[in-house]
């Protein structure tokens, strides 16, 4: 398990006002740390979803290809091709 990380971020102007509006009694978060952790979790989930969607699109295209588009390869050919790239 990784060690906790301390982040120091300075925001001002409209960004500071926006953060403040999300903190405390009128906001959705108790404190800035809770807000930032939630933003990071959401960004992580977004990145994972994007990666899954890319993989799904590639697999969909591969399965939609006609049988004639596939070429039989032996293990040595696949290993050699992957070693080059």
C-alpha cells in the first residue's frame, strides 16, 4: 500500500470562491480535503471509464471484422512482432 501524500495547492479569485461555496454548511463537503479527495476519485473513475470504453470500441471493431481479415499466426511470429514494437 502506498504512503499518504500531502498536497499543497493555492487557488485564488473565482476558483477560491467556487471551492468555498462547496465547503461548510451550504456546501456538499465538510472541508477542502474531503472535496479534493472526491474530485480525485471522480477523475480516477473517469479515466478508468475512458480506458474501458476505448478497449470496448477496439474489441467491437475486431469482432465486426470479416473472417477473411484474420490471419493465423504462430507464437514465434507474435513474439517477434511484439519485440519490434
